[in-house]
């Protein structure tokens, strides 16, 4: 079974815990293991905080899209800001020791696959990450 959902959220700090709670509720209802759900929610919080902080002046909103296909969850956070610098690597060496950039490292550590890119044409950052799910025994979505 597969599900997906998409949210448009205001670029305001109060939207970050809202996105996190919505994801945790969906994961709980689906039957995803609590540790995996927590890791996904922390990664989502970091990606949303980045969109709120760096989302630019073109839009007061950012988008979160999440999907579950089989045992894989993919989450994508898209904003309308300037995006990532075109010539800079997404995670420069030594970045984890700086004031900024720790969130991207955390997303990378909590995910099985992560991509940092820019939206084609219109600009804006896209942070996308995948996580292999583990299921509780009473899971609604997992076909044993």
C-alpha cells in the first residue's frame, strides 16, 4: 500500500512543530516503529527550520510532501528562496563545526539517502530524504 500527503505551510517558526506533529501522527497511525518515526520527525524539523529561515522573500509559504511506498518513506521540503549556491557542495567540509549547516548534517545522519538541490527554473531549495521503515506488529499499512 502507498500513501502520500502534501502541506503548504507559512514560513513561520510555529509551522515547524506543526509539520512534525502531523508527520508523527501519520507514522503512528500507519504503524511505523517509534524510533524511525522520531528520526524522521527530527530530520523534517531541521528541513522545515531551514525553509523558514532561508525561504526568501518571494513567498510566505513552503511545501512539505511525504510519501510511503512499501517500506520506504520519502520527505521533500521545498521553499522559494535563493536555493543552494550553484558551485558550492551541499555539505562543505568542516560545516558541522560552524554555527550554520548542522541541520543538513543531522538530516544526512538520520536518513538513508538525502539530496540537496534547487528547483529547476524558479529557484528555491529542495531538501529530499528517504528512510527505510520498520513496522510495529499492529501496523495498518505494512503487508506482512
